[in-house]
C-alpha cells in the first residue's frame, strides 16, 4: 500500500500508527512544522477511521487537536473572568454617569465615576451588556481612571485600551465604547458641577 508522502516525510510510519504529534496546533506539525499538517492529518484520520484503522475515541481526540483554536489574549480573559469595579453608584453631585451603546453589535456600557473635591476620580464602577471584549474594555477603563483627574482621563484613548487587551480588529469597537463612556461620564460630572455653581 502507498503511504502518504506527509507521513513518510514526517513520521516515517504507516497510517495505522498515526500519533498526536502529527496533529499539532496552528503552527503546524509537532515534528516537521509542516503548515498544512492539521488539515492533512485530519483528512488522513477521517479516511483511516472509515477503514477501521483508528478508533472513534482516537479520531475525536486527534481531530480536536488538529483544529486550531483562535484564542483571546490573557489580558482579555483575565478582565472578562475577573472584572474589576462592577456595580453602580446612586446618583449625586459627585457622580458622573456615562451611558453609551453600539447599535452595530448591541453592546451597552454604563460607566460611573466618583469625584472628590479636588477633581480626582476616587472610585469608578461599570455595568456592561455585551461580549467579553466589551466587559474587559470596561473593566480596564475603570482601573485606569481611578486616581486621575477628570481632565487627565480624557487622554485615555481606545487605542491604548485595545493595545493593552490585544483586541482583534473585529472587537475594536469595544475599546471605542470604553473611551466614549469615559468622556460621557466626565461630561455628565462637569454638567452637574456647572449646574450647582
């Protein structure tokens, strides 16, 4: 029987001894770093399963390893699984509230700041209805603005948040929402101060 050139080059073994190193991640084969290894190995496994050469359990395990997973950066996962400053404040003169939304994806972000007499943000809270990237962006924003003045926080840009979280391009709107929420909260706070004066 003719062996696959991939198997011959890579493992030097017949099909029935196909092993997990052949079905590595997106970087390719664990042995020869062949970029098409996951696809080729999956095709070979499916063919060998139809001939009864690989058990169903072995096939499932190997195919799961063969399909590359697209993962998020650990910073996103950390802020999504352990969000900081979740909650809300009761409305008062020293509280600024920013409520923003993205019609394209349905994300809604409420960010609140508590400001002391010197114009320094002492506490911040958020509530977000949206994806993990929106929640992570909100969490990061609330951490970054604490201890800064209301004017300083306006220098925080969506690119800073996206860069820290390593957001994929399709999720950049989440960091834009966070920037908009900061600006809206500061504006609300300043409006309340002007109304009091």
